[in-house]
C-alpha cells in the first residue's frame, strides 16, 4: 500500500473460453481510496474478470498491476500476499470456528505487517476488525451462530484484518435484506474512508449507485462505459444494456 499511483491497472484483459470471448480487451484503472464498481448485465463477464484478477483463471491476454507491480502471472496466494484481499459470492468461512479465529486467519496473511506477530497481537488485530464491522461482542461465537448477513460482515472483517491495498468484493449484497444492505452501504463507506480501496462487483444497482464513486460497465465481455458514477448511469449504452436484460 506504499505506492502513490493507482491501486489496480487492468490493461486489455481478455479471457476466452474456446470461441467465447467472456472478457474481451477490457481496461480500467482503480484509483486509490475510492469505491469502484464493475457492473453489467448477467453474462457480461464480471465474474470472469474477478476470477482473472484474483488469479483463479489465467488470462488469454492482457496485464494486471497491483500497486504498480505486475501480478498477471501470480497464483492466488501470492496475490493475497501482494495486498489483494477478497470476499466470495458464496461465503467461505470455517463455520465451526469462532468469528475471531476466522478473522485471525486474515490477520496472518503473508506480506501483511502483522504476519509474523504473536498470537495476542493477531487476536487484538482481529478484534479490532470485528469491532469495525460491529460484531466484536460476539467474537467468541461460532460462525454457524451468525445470520447470513453477519457472516458476510465477518468475511469483510477477515479481509480487512489482512490490511489489503485493494478489497475485492464479489456480490456482497447477495442474499441480504433491505436493512442489511443499508448497513453494508454504511460499512463500505467507512472502509473507504479508512483508506482501503474497494472494487465491488455487483448487479444490485441501488447499492452500486449509493456507494461507488466510479463505475466500469461491461456488456458481452466488452467495456461499454467507464467514469464517474452519476455520468455513467446516464449513458444511453448503459441504460440500454440493462433494459435489454
Ligand atoms: P457475469 O458474472 O457478468 O454474469 P460471467 O463472467 O459469469 O458473467 O460470464 C461471461 C460469459 O462467459 C458467459 O457467456 C458465461 O456463460 C461464460 N463463462 C463463464 N465462465 C465460463 C467457463 N468456465 N467456461 C465456459 N464459459 C464460461
């Protein structure tokens, strides 16, 4: 997180599955400190882009830089060590372990300043992350005792405990009710205010237009719009892509 330039630079990224161009020469830049959303109708290439960014898929072509460092060919764990934190569309927590133990795993991320710290330091770090999402009082309870919405918050706390440069959120509002979505919106704003840059992938337009300051829009694997939220959402190509769903 030391670098002053953009957090993430995606250059002419492509991912083809046989003849299908799921992602087709997509470029965008995530500037430091904001909330950037990658949106688009179903099948537009959002998840594929996310999987290429997190290292689960090898790109067919293109380049990805995190904090100025080329991470295009790094495996997922090395990207995490380089400062890429993420949550998953399907929550991935250890359900029988406590919320705190799950978040300690995030604090232990290699490359993080706390990585080699003693148990007490890691636990203090994890507690602070749980406090940040409002769940410190229940730190010792097993994950299985929490509501779905709260489990999403624990996942965010786990990613934050690793002190990432960029937090990738894969459909964080999926399965949340209206009040939980409102709480999530507030939390994401506080994360960004703390200086952690967020890249959010979601098709929930209400959430995206509430929190994102910058939007990149995909349709059929191609970038069709990119810019400041209010401007992008008024672009005819974007409105048409969403109406055409
Ligand atoms: P989104 O997340 O925007 O809904 P996806 O990235 O999941 O879109 O999908 C983009 C396109 O790539 C779709 O046509 C989808 O069917 C296709 N696709 C996604 N993953 C695979 C895969 N593993 N193999 C073949 N085609 C895929």
